[in-house]
C-alpha cells in the first residue's frame, strides 16, 4: 500500500516550482536572457553557417537530409526533451505512478495536474520548434545551393540558432521536470 503522507510538503513545493513556474518564466524571456548554460549548448551563428555550408558542399547532388543536419547543430540535445517526456522513467510514466499514489488528495492532484499541463505545453513548444527548425534548414539549404554567400545567409543562421535555442530551453525544462518528479519518493 502507498503511503502518501511520506511525500513531504517540500517535495510537492519543489515539483510545483520546477514544473509550473519554470516554463512560464523561461519562455517569457527574450532571447537575450536565455540562461548561459542553454546558450552554451548551441553553436554560435558563424559556426551554424559553416556547418550548413559544409554539409551542403559535402552532399552536393545527393539530396540533403535535414534531420541529419539538425543533429549536427543540436547534437544529443535534439531529442533530450522527448526522451525526458516519453522515455522509460519519463514524465508520462512518473505522472501515472504519482496519480495513483495521490488519488484522493485534492491539493496534490491539482499540483500534479498543473505540472502535467505544463509538461505537455513544454513538449509542444519543443515539437513546434523542431518542425520550424526543419523548415528553416530546408530553405537555408536552398539559398546556399542557389549560390548565396555567407553575408547573405547570416540571417538564416541566426534564425536557425534562435529555433535551436528554443528547443534546448524546452528540453532543459522537461529534464528538470522529470528530475523534480523523480525526487518525489514513492514508498510502499
């Protein structure tokens, strides 16, 4: 039998803070206020332009795999949020465990529901940013294949970086939410 009273008020407040406030605060920020650790995960504009140009040059005539190109820019970061959401011991699985544990405790269920809504909204931000990024990369590649020089593509590189930062930020939030959910002890 689950013992709900073992879940401390502090653990629930930690979940509330991580899962409810973080997305609202972070997505409201301008790109100039993105945390340094997120900024550091995404290459600078010039590097992105070089990555895309080199990739286009290397695949000349063979078609460009935009997914592979996005992976070169984002690395492992690209799927980190989806894994935190859907993976084993991810947010989805953990929420189900906690819903069973807290059934009947209205206050804790409300906190969980808010956390769930924010997790879903944050995942949607990551998915939408990923789709936007794929579209941007496809257009970017066409411009390069059309012979545009680096000065003409810097704006494209900046747009790609902005979308990549949005993905990295959403992923970071989802990873922190999973960690907050994991810290809530389930004792039998």
